[in-house]
C-alpha cells in the first residue's frame, strides 16, 4: 500500500538563537511517515525530541528545510494558518494532560471544535461518544481535578480525536502515570492506531516504544537509528484483522 | 471556514461569564470601581441638573426678552440719621415719567408694564386676609404669565375710567369666599370697595404649598390686581406703614417696570441705554435692573462649569476603576497562561485569545456599568426623598456613564488581552 506520506521532512533544522550562543537543536532531519503508522521517537535528553514534536505539531516553525503535512508545505505558514492546521489536522496528547480545569470532561473534549465555530450543543453526541470510547461515559460532568491521572489522560486522548485529525502527536503520554495506568493508556492508543490513526509519540520507555511499529532514535539533533519493529507490526496486523472481522460480523 | 460572528460572539461571552463566575468575589470587587464611577456620574449629574433646572425655571418665568427694573429704597444718609423719623417721608423709586421716557427712547421696546405694589388687608363680609394689591395694566397676564380661570382680567376701559374692579388669585378667592362664587362680589380694601371680575392664577404656582418663609395664614400668591389708574387715585403715591409706634411713610410712584423687547437680541443692546437713561434722572441709585437673559446665561455658565467638574471627577473614578480591571486581568492572564497555551495548541488563533480576554474585561465593566446605572438611577430618588432636593436624571447622563464604562473595559482590557494572545504557545504550555 503506497500512498502519499502524512509527514515528509527534508533537511529540517532548528536553531535557537540565544544571542552569544546558537543552539542547533535539529540539524537536518529527513523523515517520512506514512498514514496509519505508529512511530515512537526516542533519544537522550536534549537530543531534540520535543523540538521536533513542536515543529511536527505546528506549534513552532523550522529554521530551515521543509515540512510537508498531508501534502501541504507548512514550514513557512503564518501564525493564523498554523492555528487552523492545528485545529483541523492535529491531535495533541501531553505528558501533563493539559486539560482546562474549569471545564467539564465533555467541555474539554469539545475545545478544538469550539475554535472551528461549532457549538457544544451541535456536537454533543460526538463528544459524549468519544468520552465513552475512552471509558469515561459516566464522568461527563466531572472536572479534571476530580479525575485520576489515567482518566485525565484518557480525556486528553478523546479530545485529540474530536477533530478527526490526520495525525496524533503525544509527548511522553505515560510519563506521569504509573505503569498499570500507563499500559491502559497505551492500549487505547494501540486501538486507535489499529483503527487507522497515525500516531507519533515521544518516549523514554523501551516498553512504550515496543508497541510502536517504528522507532526513531535521535542523537544531537540528528536521526541516530530508524528501524521497524517487526513484532508489533505483526501484532497490529493481527488486531486489525480481528477488528475487521468484528466489524464484518456486526 | 468562515467565522459566524453572532453565534461565535454569544459563545465567547458565555465563556467569559463562566470564567468570571469562577472567581465571584474577585470579579465583584473588580466591578465595584466601575459601579461607583457610573453611579456617581448619574447621581451627581441628576442632582446638579435638578438644582440648575429650578433656578432656570425661575429665571425663565421672568422672560428672556424682558428687562425688569425695581424700585429700591435708598435714602440720603445724612437725612435718615439726623431728622425725626415721624415727619420723614422717604421718596424714591421709579416714576411714571421714567416709564414714559424709557418707552419713548429705548429702541426695540415692545411694551412697558408698570406695577405698583401695596400690602393691605382685603375684607369680605367678616373675613379679612392680608395680601398684595397690585396696580397694573391689562398686559400683565401676558407678560408675567397669569392664567385666567374665570371671568375677565382688567381692560383698557377699566384703566381709562379708574374703575373699582379687581381680579384676584384663586388661593385668595378660596380663603375669602368659602364656597361662594366670588365673581361680582365686592371686597373692601382700606376704605374702598372693588368688584371682583376675574379669578386668575400665577403660572408655576399650581402645586406650590405655602413655604415656611411666608407669614402664617398668608399664601404666597394672595394677590389682588386692580387698574393702575385706580390704584393711584384711590390710594395715592404715599404709603403709610405703622411700625414700632412710629409711622413710616414712603412715596413711591411705581415699584416695578417690566420692559418687554421685540426679541432677546435687542435686550443686550438696550441694557446700557436703559442704565444711562435712568442714571440721568436718579442721582441716587434707587432702582435695580434685573436682566433675566443675563441671569439665564450665567446659570448656564455655572452649570457648564459644574458639569465639567463633575465630568472630571467621574472620569477619574472610572479611570481608577479601569486600572483596577487592568490589574486584575493582568494577574488573570499570568494565572491562566497554561490555559492559553492549551487553547492555542488546540486551534485558537491569537485573535480568539484576544477576544476571549477582552470579552471578560468588557463583561466586567459592562456588568459594573449596568449595576452602576441601576444604583445611579435609584440614588437621586433617595436624595429627593431624604434631602428634599429636586433631581433630574437625564437620559444622556445614563448613556454617557454606561458608554464610558464599556469603553473603559475595552481600553483597559486590550493590553492584558494582547499580552495573553502574544504568549508563545510552547512557552505557555510549559508554564506551571
Ligand atoms: N526555547 C529554547 N531556547 C533555547 N534552547 C532550547 C529551547 N528549547 C530547546 N532548546 C535546546 O534545544 C535542544 C533540544 O531540546 P529538546 O528538544 O527539548 O530536547 P529533548 O526534548 O529531546 O529533551 C536542547 O539543547 C535544549 O537546550
Ligand atoms: Mg523533551
């Protein structure tokens, strides 16, 4: 299955100009990610993972090189255009969940649609359905402070899905969770990927990376190693078939 | 992806109100500055307007194209000090010749209304009532604002034949003729009888109660109007007054002259001419000139100054309120940096963030403005009740006060909102 890549980076660089010193956080990345991939980015601290993810998430612009997202060159877009791209094509999952405290679960899930001009009343069903998908169907009116870390992260996952994004970006999504809840969250991500979502996540944990199909290891702003993970690819194929069977049976 | 303004706006206002309700106490305290500002503008303007309205009404009643000259008692000093009071007849004031001269020489004069005023008791059968006897011309009602309620007023014929007829004010009629029809009855003033031909009412006295200054039993407008010629022939020019065992006698021909001009413009040029004409024949300044037009202008000037002072006070209080709002909003922006980052990451444009925070500020200031209007509209009513002062709430003071409060929200909200929108999303997300 050969189709247009979701992400294509060409000689991507990022330099932080601190006046006297220049920090070369990314020094020329060439990465291509196909639709439906599940990619883990690993590397030592300071190797440029977060910088890369920020650029992929259109929160930041590269200093040099090109970045095509879904076929469009987004490396030189203006601030407003980047906002639109983020709102329409991307889903974010953060290490610290980043929910809005004063909003309820449903309202938090709804936020990306708010900025696309859609009322909560209009997309209530959709938001409730997503809350159910991550197992929080009975917590719709709860506030983030009333939920456990794992539950909060699941709300964040539901929120990242609400705009039906091309790509889900996760920066150490299990970093703040204990191993049991972390596994639950990874289960959810695995199911999403099996259902066709493209996921790029940054992690320090080898067992987290083990679930991805592809692991990109970074070092000093460059790709150190980029390898496929045979075992998880096979497992994913199996799960996908099972899903397809289940769908067919219904 | 076109933003639908009205619905989007409603949503963003809802969001703002919700955020503000999270910190009720803080929002309320922030609004207080605006509430006080708006309330004080409306209340103070209402009180000022009420006060100046009363003054202006009084002046307007005198007529803006009129000049009023009144006789003032002013006797030579050496006379009054050295001589016996009993034999002294104070002679002063305006004369019939003054009236004729002014009418003949001052340009722009339309009519001259002379007035002779005496105080005496009026009797009908057994009832006696102190009142003012006013000798005047048929023009009086028109120039001085007198409503005819029944019968007729004095006529030229009455003046020519020195008829013993009179018109009386309603309040006098009520006290003298309890229940009877006063018309065609005869009242006695001094030794003379006058037939009542008309009932009148001074304009502007419809509702007035007797004030504390008026002597007991004497309503403020107990007036008897008789022809000037009759007044002169029946009572003479000398008025006797008994006081503390000695007689006081005054010789005054006319107590007041009302000069009515063609229009207010000719008043201005005429005033110095009148002064010069009078000075020539009155070595002592035994008269005073009242120019309602000038008084009116002065009252307006005073009012304008008053409004400017009030406006400055109001502006300062609203400024302080605005600074309070800005202060709180800056704190809010810092406090909610993380939220701003999240919203930006999820698709909010800079403009969305600006609007969100601006709306919050405007909701605060407009909310404060609304409460301020309510309080500001009630406060003058209380003042009226408690202090007995007249107040007038003008619609424009409400509009201005409210408008400024909304403007304060925009002006002082813009900086914090821009600051919020200008935050780097990545930095904002990292904020704890
Ligand atoms: N805003 C910034 N200003 C200056 N230097 C930065 C900034 N963000 C990251 N860096 C630098 O860029 C390099 C890569 O950082 P980062 O992408 O955060 O690494 P990682 O997420 O892999 O730990 C580091 O040397 C870091 O100090
Ligand atoms: Mg990092």
